[in-house]
């Protein structure tokens, strides 16, 4: 009993070390790649082949198809990707996840792992703690060493074969039932580990040590292909229809692929044997060809599955759209939601920042729509007969959007702080700080837009309507701030050039000059004996609008840095 517990604990320890090494290596690659990931993600919006390549590259970098597909679901939910574009990326992610199996098979079972892993851990740690530009490389080497140290523990911790060979032989000799048992076992292991890369490494190790037969290991890999869809399905809970469709794409693509591969497992294995060097000898223990052939099987299966689906991307998207119906027309979410997994073993902080930037652009869109509504109301208020009804409608809209912006600030701030708990490169850390400042400014802008709406409501309810001359003087001033807000919206996510910075400064100076001019105009009218309360409302309105220009200038300065 104690011996069995010791074996289980050693296997669990080796698996955890493997997973931690994968995470450290992935984080190091992400930090080193950093900004390049954003350029790679730009390929997603190209044709479907570009999407497949993008999914492959990103998954190969972050070493997790689950993480890639979760991000795809998030990007579709945020409007960064269409459903059709996401299908290609998901296909590429399935091929990209086979990279881990190739690394494990080509290095993990061909070399003395302890002699390779321990020096890598030492060298990687030394490079990592030195404060220089190659510390990210040190993290990659350190993760590489930990990954293979965990694999070494897994290999050495496998139980002695003994009488278990009889059980394995019986399970492996049941024909198609054996294949189903293997697929079910692979599915369960992947659901437990939440990583198809980790579960595949376990299967390769078990097959290498003769704990499971070659054919059963292949079936377990197919089961792992189904299990890896759980993360995307969980990420789609509470999201928009498009994101739910993207998650269903991943589930259907992997499940349908696994089903046909289970049915045609024997011909598929024959194809693998045809394209792989050497021949796997049944029953041979610690044959280095077995992991390599299983890695080839993993790649061939995903590549063939992609080739079969590739011509039918649009019909596939139509099927998923039919299965997941659109939201009710005109339905507006009452609360802002940003679904993300906190503290996941496969975090992708650099990609999360790209996602946050899209959400910030949406927040700027809300501020812009609120200001446009105010601008329209200022121009229409004199010509409208039912002024009270107009301002009531205006205040209702302003209040709803202002509360939504408050929720966005709260959730996005928490999301970005969560990102900072992961290791980011210095440039990404600066991007997070800039986004936090921009979010605060945008939320303040929505507050002031709502305040302007309240001033207009008071103007109507107290019958302090601005005269034609006052409105004529106010229109150019309002337009200046509108131009400034447009400049800020169009440049969120990239740095302002020197010319654009100078243009922003000139807009700020013009807004300040117009404010001073309008204030003087209001004071002169008070001295001339016009309604004091009306003119004080006018001056307060000018001040509030000028504050919106100040927030725009703050954001412009942040973008210039």
C-alpha cells in the first residue's frame, strides 16, 4: 500500500514539475516575443490560411492550444476576430500543440535527461537573476530544464510492469473496445491536467515504458484532443453569441476529428508507419521509436483533420451559427462582463494586454457616443417642442452609459492588475500603466458627459434656455472637443507621432482660448443685466466641456510617451 502511494506521489510530483517547467518556459518566450505577438496576431484578420499559420505559431510559442483557443474565444467576444477567422486559428492551434510532443519525443527519450536538465536549470537560473537584456532567455532555459527534469521523474516513477502486463494485454486485445477505453482514459487525464500537452507527455512516457500499448496510447491522444476543448467551453460561459459559437467550433472540430480517427485508427497508424522512419515492435519496452511515432501520429491526425475541414470553413461557420442562435434583437447587457481565468497554469499575459486594449477602445467609443449625444442635444434643444421629454430621454441614456463605464473601469482595472501578477517585459509593464491611466481618464469623461446632461436638464426644467447668440458661440467650442476626442479614439493602442502630439497641443490651446472667450462673454451678459442663473449655467457648461478637453489632452500625452 505504501509503495503504491509512493509511486502515485512521485508521478504527481513529476507531472507538476513538468507543468511548472512548461509555464516558466512559456512565460519566458512570451516576454522575449512580447510585442512581436501583436504583429503575429495581426495575421488573424487575413485569409483562413493566415489564420491557421497564426494559430500554429502562437500555440507553438505559448505551448498550449487551450490557452490559444481561450484567447480566440475572448477575441471573438471582444470583436477582434470574426467567427470565420477564428476557425482557421483554432485549426492551427491544434497543429501547434503537437510541438510539445515532438520536443518530448526527440529530446526527452533520446538523451540522459538528468544530465541535460540540471545544467539547464543552473544556467537558466544564473542568466535569469542577472539584470540584463537576456534574462528572458534565462527563463526559457530554466523552464526547459524543469520541464525535462519533471519528465525524467515521470519516466523513472512508472510502476514496475510485473503482472500488470497481463491486464494491459487483456485491455489492449479487445479490438474497438480497447480503442474506446484508451480514448476515454485520455479524455479524463486531460480534463484533470487541463493541458493536452501535459497529458500527451504522460502518454508518451507510459508507452515508452511499456505501461500501455502503442495503439492504446494513440487512442488516448485522440481522447486528449477532446478533453482540451473544456477550457474554451468554460471561457464561453456568460459571453456573447459570437464567442459561444467560437467555443462550439473548437468542440465540434476536435470531437468530429477524434471520432473519425477512432473509427479509422488502424489505417491512420499505417499511414504514420509509412511516413515515420523505423518500425515499432509490439511489446518492446523503452523503444525510443515509440514516442517519435506517437508524436508523428499526433501531427498527422491534426494535419489531416485540418485539411479535411479547411475547404468547408464557411459551411462549418453557418452550421455553428444555426446551432447557436443570435441574441434577441436590441438586447443590451445590463452589466459589463469580462470573462477571464485568474491564476491559470497557462496564462498568456502578453495576449491579455492586447485584449484589454480592445476593451479600452470600446470604452472610448462609449465616451465618444455620450459626447456626440450631448452635442446633438445642444443644437436641437431650441427647435424641440417637447424639451422636457427630450432631456428625460437624454438623461436616461447618459445614466445607463455612465454606469456601464463605471463597471468597465472597475473590471478592466482588476483585469490589468491581474496581468501584472504575471511576469511581463518592461515595455508591457509600461503599456499596462498607460492603459490604467487612460481607463481612469475615459471614465472621468463619461462622468462629465453625464454632468453636462444634468446641466441641460436643469436648464430646461428651470426654463433657463440659452439664446441663439450663446448657442452660436458654443458650437465651434463643442466641435473642437469633438475633434480632440476623435483624435484620441483613432490613436488608442499606438504611439502618437511628433506631428500628432503637436496637433493635440494646438487643440488644447484652442479649447482653453475658446473657454476664456466664452467665460468673458457670459460675464459681460451678466453685467448687462440678463438672467444671472442662465448665464451661470452657461459658464458651468463651458467649464465642464473644457474638462473633457483636458482629459483628451492627458490621454494624448500618455500615448505620446
